[in-house]
């Protein structure tokens, strides 16, 4: 039987406010345990929550960016459950009336096709604390610093049909919240977390299968691995005569498997009711219009502009504009004197990205900036450096040895483009390799590569290979 996977994602985005959603306590990451939880976060008697306006503005900003309906009236509710890191015994969230309604996000798949994924809703809520299981031998520690941190939970429609589509959607969403400057999107610090609802059904069947929710996945790679494992688990279970049960599961990255945590709760298990301490949130048309005016150029618009203005392919433009920081570096390089946009794009997506991945760096924190890169690319464009030399210079720049010009001078890496000097080298190689010359003229043209290599060797790699190739052909074809 052919099976189809059906996937929906719930993404928790930590909003980049300086204080919590209902209190003035700091949201700074990395403070000592329980040093940033105030009386409101702890739910002590006699305290009242006060809504953070900046969290509301950031939620509206996101809604506008995905063409969603912004509710003129939304309500905060209490989601009741017991867990040691939830000090009040309930979480303040939104249920029936969220701030952001239906919207959409278009993703570009690896095969070049586009797919629009529906966004069901996005609602504001407070985060819980954190349970720490590995610090004390016989106990679980509780750190309540994160309690009350503002979250925007973004719920997709079950429109995704593979782990690859899910990752493409997640990356698009991650890039968008960083473009909007509503979150730093730091997955290692928990600022961008994902729950995946996964089910399978026979190909062609309209109704959905029973879904399992895989909780708190914090990397793109783990999202893909967790979904793939869960799809295969459900298919194997059904084909063996079993049934999938609705449950919450945990992804174990060390074992590359999901395992059961608890049965899946329904909304009525949480006994939602409107929070009596918070008035309904009313948003005016003027407030929405004002926030709309602050929207930056969004990734899709920037991608189209990069194609039209710089002649980039849709794929290259999409990859560069996925990251606001990478897109900014691209345009800064061109503003600093580099003229070849396609060359710049190739290097950013090739050598630069390879180094960023190798050293686990973000482009904005890398030891090589737009000014240093522009200096390198200008020397490629004016033929001072061959691509091979440029890669050597790039490695030296990354290591902090100076600018491109300083490294070229220090290492004597200037490419030889002087015609008379190259003529002398080509003539010497043809004289020293008469047998290969005869083979070429007899029709074995592949020996041209050997002769080019000999010229490059004689020049210690500094001859311009394109000029050498043409000179050899001119002399051999007479």
C-alpha cells in the first residue's frame, strides 16, 4: 500500500521583548537560576498581570507579514494543568479568540516548485519554567527564569506532506521572524521551538489518520529526522495490524527515535476559561495601520527584487534572502565596489557558507565582513586572483591575516596576466612537450588539459588559466 504523511507544525517563537509578557521581570538569557522570576511570574497571592504592549505589537507585525486577519478583539484564557515548572498551576494563553487569524506562507521546494501552507492562527501566551534533570543526582531542579516569557505560538494547517516540506516551512518561518525583528530565533537558547503533529493515511484517502504529536524539537535537522522516524513508525505499526494512538511523543536525538511521553490531551482536559485578571484585548485600525508602516522589505519581495535588479536565479535569490543578514551582506559588498553580483552570490552560497557551517558561525558574527569580502571579490574581478588563489586568500582573511591586498602582497599571489610573460611560458611548455603537441594535432585534444597544467606548474599557479588555455589553442590550431 502507498502511504501519505500529513504534517502540521506548532511553532513557539519567543518574542524579543526586554521584559516578560505580564510582568516587568527581565527576559535576558543566561542569568543564574530563579533570579529573574518576580511575584507575578510566580503567581503569588495579591498580584495582577499587566499586558506587555510590545509583545502585542510584535504579534500584529507577524500577522500582517503573512496576510492574516488581525482580530480587533481577542481574549486571554487560563490553560489549567499541573506541572512542576508551572508555578501558578495554569498558563495564560489564548484559546477561542486569538490575536492573529488565518494567514499563509509560500515555500520554495528543492525541485523548484512553490507550495502555499496555511497558517491556522497565531496566539500570544506565556512560557513555563524549565525542569533540569541532570544537575542533581536524585532530584529534578526547577528554573523559573523563563516563566512568563512572551511566546507567539504559530499553528499551521496540516498542509505539509513530507519532512522536507516541514523543514522548508520552518526555515521560511524562522527567516521571517528574524526579518521582522520580533525574535532572535535562537534555537539553541529555546527562542524557536517546534512541535510536529504527524499522521499517515493511504494514498488517495480524504480523511486524516490518528496523529501523534512530537514535542519540543529544536533544530531543523532534528525536525526532519523526528518526522521521518515517526512516519515510518506509524506505517510499520499499521501494516503489522496495530493502531496508532493519539499521544504526545518525545524525540530522542541520541537514539534517533521517538518515544511515548503521555496520552494526548484534548482542549477540554485543560479547562480553558477567560482569565478574570485580564480585560479583552482591543486593537484599533489606527494601531494596525501604524504597525503596517514599520514592516521591512519581506523575504519574498526581496527575492523578486534580487532576481530583477541583480540577475540572480530564483534559487540563488531565495537562498540568499532566506537570511536577512546574508541578504544585507550581499548588498553591502556590491555597494563597496564589487560589480559582479553572480560572483558574489556564488561565493556567499559556496565558500562563505561552507566556512560558516564548518565553524558553526552566523554570517553577522563571522571573522570576515562585507568590506573584507568586497576587497577579495574586486581582486577576482580585475584578474589579480584566480579562483584557486582567491580561496587561499579567503582562508587567510578568515584566519585574521589581513585584507585581500595585504595577503596578496605578503604571499606574492598576484595572478600573471601579462601577455608577453605568458607567451614565454606557453612557448617553453610546447617546446618541452612535443609528443603531446603531436597528439593534439592528431586529434587527441584532451591533452590540452595536460599542457595547461604544465604552464600552471611552471608559473607556480600564478598564470591566468583562461588566458593560458586560449594561447595554447591559438598556437596548437595553426
